[in-house]
C-alpha cells in the first residue's frame, strides 16, 4: 500500500471526538487501499486529565491543552474541530491560515457572519474544508437522492422533517453547554434542525423564505457541578441558572422550486431518543426515511400496478455498486450503524484531499445552513415570514 499518510490534530474528545476518532481508525481498514491514511497524531482539550485519558482510550499519539499550539504544528496536515459551537470560528480560521485541511462539526458557526468569515479564510488559504453533516453519508439517504434526481417521484411538492429527542426533559438535568446561548448559539434549532435543513438542501434545494416559532419549557436548571457532555454531566443541586436557548423549534419553509417544507426539532418528545425522520412527497411518488431504521428506505410509486401499490421497504445494503459504500462492509442484509456514517465522511474527506476534488458538504453549504437558521430566529423575533 502506497497511500500517503496525513497527520490529524483534533480539538474535542467527548461524543464527537469519539465517533471521529473511530472513523479515522476504521476508514483505511475497510476502504482499502485508502486514498490517504489518517494518523491520529494529537488530540486537544481544556482539561488535561480528561484529554490524556481520551488520547489513551481513542488511540491518539499525543495530547495538548492548547489548540493554538496544535494548529501551529508543522506536522499536522488536517485539523478536526469537534468542539462546542463557540470554539469553531477562531481555531478553524487559524488552522486555515496555517495551511491545514479542515473538518468542522455542524453547525459551522454560531451565526452566518462567523460562518462567512470561516468560509472566506478557507477560500483564501486554498485548503479543503468539510462540514460534518454525517447524515449525508447514510446509504439510504443517498438512494433517496438518486430516486429524486432520476425522476422516480416526479416534481417534489413537500419536504416534511422532524428531529426528536427527549434527553433533557427531567427538570433536574443540569445546565450543560448545549443549553447556553453563549456556547451553543441555539438549542435543538442549531443542533437538530441544522441536520434536517442540510438534508433538505441535498435532496430538494435552496429555501426562499421561512417562518418559525420556538419555546423554552424549562426556564431554569441546576448549574453544572462536574462538567461534561450529555449523560456525563452532573449538577450540584444548590444553584439554579436560566436556560438561554430554546427547547423546541418549528418552522415552515418555501423552497425556491416551489415545494413546501416543515421542520420540527425538539428535546421534549418523550420516548424519542434520536428520531430523525423525513418524508418527501412528489407528483409520482413518495420517500420516507427514519434514522432509527437507517438501513431502510420506504418508497411509493404510482407507476406500480394498482393491485400492488403501497409503500415498499428497501433494505439499502446491496454491494457491488448497487448502494453506496455498502460493498466496503458486510454482505447484503448485514446492516451498518450510526458510526459508519463518520467512516464514510472521513473517506470522502481523504479522497478530496488526495485527488484534489471538490468536497461536500463544503463551507459554503455551512454558511447557507447558518443563514437559514438565523433567518428562522429572526422570524421568531419579528413574528413574520422572512426571506432568505
């Protein structure tokens, strides 16, 4: 194998740090020979004890607590920003100026202005830069795009998307960073709506106007004692502080091609752990995808004979070039999971760098995403439709 090695430096070691690390490790083993071999060179985080443990657990060679030192290093080829939203902009711009290729988690930035600054820096530096919208790499989603592009469902009329979770419904759940505007930017709007918004761009196209509403159901929460992400966070129980983001966000949209869209994101849907569902209705058929059954795509076609019409379930696991990525894994019917989407993402990143090809989703896609997210919040504030 003569694939070039590329050293990776990553900021962040929690949830996204784990799945990104796994993606870097697995990609060259299954996508063999790989377009390039990622080397887990150095991982970065603020707390030395925790980042050192992450280095040992996730297979990194070194660790640091200083992201500036990380991006200045001559032996780092790729900068991976898996940290909280408020530390996306400055490290990414510094990495671009240092000539590093970049993978940045979504949403790209806290707002459109910051995202545009990041995209400008990347363009000026001439480096490859990808936004981590991993659901684009689900084989069933890619099949949905093919069915739409090849005309199987005809003219698209509706895009209907919901992303539902329930992990913060306990009023005693602590005030982690995702519930603070100064670190997250927004709540499920930027965290969850960002994903289904990106899929709408991929599957339907750009949006022309939006109208939204939000609600924060629990106004105050216990302050964080031993800080961490999601389930690892604990509250000291003695002090309360305000929740400064929304608990739920819903918006309507009009697409430039005339289709109508509805988007719903909430962390208050009891029983829904990670329910990411989209339905697309067209003049000739419909498509339904549910992440909790991510190897399946439901497809309805009016061209089926009347006696056999109905939604069929396609098991999107066929290899041999039938379904994307699947021939790199297991025999047909042997399903893949959430973590595989990140391996696919890493493969596409390495391929774009190695072959000097366009990358997707790129930072311009990230800017668009932030723009629409911002316009929805403007709509909430002004209580009216807002043009994009």
